């Protein structure tokens, strides 16, 4: 435990950021790679209906990840602040609450999904051709709901106590296991080796097993002497503001995932009026842009525990130094990646498809999405920092702005006045508006920090 806390208290800011953010960024890169590989192996079945079934069912699967983020992001923020205040028993209460509440939510989600499977699948738009495949996929995901919730939660809780390398190890080993198992479970044959040929059901089973592998790694860490976290039910508590503290930050963080999915659906609904080529082009552009976004998210998420700890310890000078350095790292990464993407746009899009019409659309759309990439990391830094500080309302406002109440009017109005170009530019414009909002919020908060610093002196 003391070893983990050293990174919060003693390490110079650049070294602390490197120790915390680098493992998180690497985990994010592996997650992006997995997302692409998983799609690739389902595509190797040669069955378009199975591909469509997974695409339709994925937003429902995100329910379990969103639930995990309630306890993971909310618990991590609360945990870091408790450690900064030297309240180690409270940190144990938080981790125990997140574990057992996560298990209950996973079980409830499983029962709900299995009970209302037909209604759920009809609501998300399955057809006669895809219904059976989507049902197979979601049934296995439902059975593994507890594993998905707990794995997602503990990725963040372990990171929240400063053990970023253990968090990375758990996430990466789970993802690698998933990637290895994908062809074995999905395909009939891979590299001349007979496989199980379970199709989409195999993809779901591989996902669940991957999450179980991650949980095993996380629990081994928790049971070690280097962790303040606990698996013991005797520390379970909802009192002393634990329930409120976890949910106030966890719900906005979870809402970000849900809105991301909904904004993609909305974008596709507008794009389909301009032809399937543009839908395909945007799909590829967003997939390629995911790497840029996830790297910047990784830097911000990695630094979050440091912000929470220093805020809890009332060391505002160190906290603001960490935020500034994190923003510098994100801007550097954003500018560098944007330059590379603009130079190699066609090469990047061509990796995914050979259709020249889709490539042309994808080039235009990827470059449009990259307009905000040099600075969007600033928004992520503010959002994760507000979560770390336990600032529920600013965190909620930013969570629903980028892909919610700023994005929604932007895409509607820009579609009306600029047509296709407006739809494509809606996201970067929403990014810039949200960044401005975040700056204003922080300037207001900073006045309070300065007062507390002066009174402490």
C-alpha cells in the first residue's frame, strides 16, 4: 500500500504521470486493437447476419460496462480522495461496497436481460435474419454479466489506489485471452487447426472468459500486501456517504458511455439519408479516430487518481501542477497524432476497405473528426479531474455536453444548414464548445482553491 501511495506523494509530477498514465494508455491501445480483432474474426465466418447481430446487440452489452463504470469510476474517485485523507478503513469500505453492489447489479441485469430478451432485441432493431444470432450472443453476455461488471469496476479501483501497472496487467491479460479464444470459439477452422465453430455465441463466451481472467489478476493484487483494497464482506457499508459518493460520480461517468453509443446511432440516422457510402465512410473514420481518442482518454484517466489523492490531501498546488502537465501531454499527443493522420489519411482508411468511394468518404470524414483532436484531450483532463475531486454537477454537465446537449442541437442545426458537411463537423464543434465550458467551470472552482490555499498558509 505504501509503495502505491509514494507515486501520489513523493514522485516528481512528470514521473508520477508517467507511472500512472503510461499503463492506462497501453491498456486503451490494446482495447482498441481488441475491438478491431473481434470484429475481424466474426467477419471471418462469412455470414453477414452474424456481423449485423453483433452490431445490433453491442449497445445492449454496453449496459453491463456502464454499470461497471458506475462502481469503477465513482469508486475510484472516492477511493483516491479517501487515501489522500489517510482514511484507509473508508477505502476498504468503498472497495467492498463496489464489489458486492456490482455483483448484485450484474445478477439483476442478467435476470432482466434473460426475462425480456425478445422485447429488448425487437427494440434495438433485430430482423428475422439476425434475431437468433443476437439472442445467442446476448444470452451468453447476460450469463457473464457479473464478470463484466466486476472486471470493469476493479480495473478502475486498482488504478485508483495508484497500482496502475496491476490495472494494466489485469486488463491486458484479459484482452489477450479474449483475442486468443476468439478464433477458437468463433471459427470452424483457424490456420488449418479445427476449432469449435460457435459463431457469435463463441465471441460472447470468449468475452466473458477474458473478463474472468482480468478478475483473477485483480483479485490476486487485492490479496497481496501492496493493496488497501479488500474482498471481505465485513467491510461492506453504504453509510458515511459511501453510496452517495460512488453514485454521484459514477452515474455521470457511466452516462458518457451510453451517450457515446446514442450519438453514434444518431449520426448514422442522419448519414443514411446521404447514402450508404457515407455511413460506411463515417464508420471507418470513427474506428480509426478511436485510437487518437483512447490515447488521450488514457492519459486523463491515468492521472485521475493523482488528482483525487492530492485534492483529498488539500495539496492544491500539486494537484494543479498534475493537471497542467497532463494537459501538456494530451496536447502533445493530440498534435502529433493529428499531423500523422492528415499525412497518412488515405493509407489509414485503406487498411479497412478497398472500395474507392468509401475510401474517399472516409478520408473526408476522418480529417473532419481530427479538427478537434489537437485539443480534445483538454476536455478529457477537466472531466476526469472533476470526477476525481467529487464535483458531481460539473462532471455531469461535461458528461452530457460533448455527445449530449451540445452535440444534439449541433448535428440537427448543421444538418439543416450545411447538409452532409454539417453532420460530419457536428462532433468537433461540440468538442470545442465543451472545452470552453470546462475552462469556465475550472476558473470558477479555482477561486475556491485559492481561498483554501491562503487559509492554509
